[in-house]
C-alpha cells in the first residue's frame, strides 16, 4: 500500500476527532481532504476506504448542521459498507455509520 491511502485514513481520523469535538470547520476540512485523496489514489484503496470517507463527510456535515447532505453521505457509506469483504472491517465501519444514523434521526 502506498502513502496516499495512509494519508487519507489520517485525514479521516482527524475529521472524526474534530466532529467529536463539534468543530465543524476543521471536521469538514479534513473530511474533504480525505475525499480528495481517495479520488487521487482510487486504484490503491481498500474496500473500506470509500465507505469510511463518506462516513467522515456525513459526520462532519451533521456537525455543521447540513442534515440533508449528511443523510446523503450516510446513504452512500451504507451502500458501500455492504460491499466490504472482511466481516470485521465491515462491522467497524457499520458501527460508525450506525452512530451517525442514531444522531441524525
């Protein structure tokens, strides 16, 4: 695995932390950076990277008060999560998605 996917995952983690701190602007910044890196390194990603990226954007959009966009990203994350081959990876991402869905409801 190259450096790009690792950096994208780091951006996902930063976004998650800022979302937990309810800091919308940096949460969105890091989630969008994760999305940019996922696009740039699409051929190097693992099957959990895209659902995680959409999860980060959903969480950050929810913190920013953009419920409609958060729900859209949540739907994309859920759809892609179902395609994760490894059950443990799928369970981890699904737990993140479920935590957002509970907040967005």
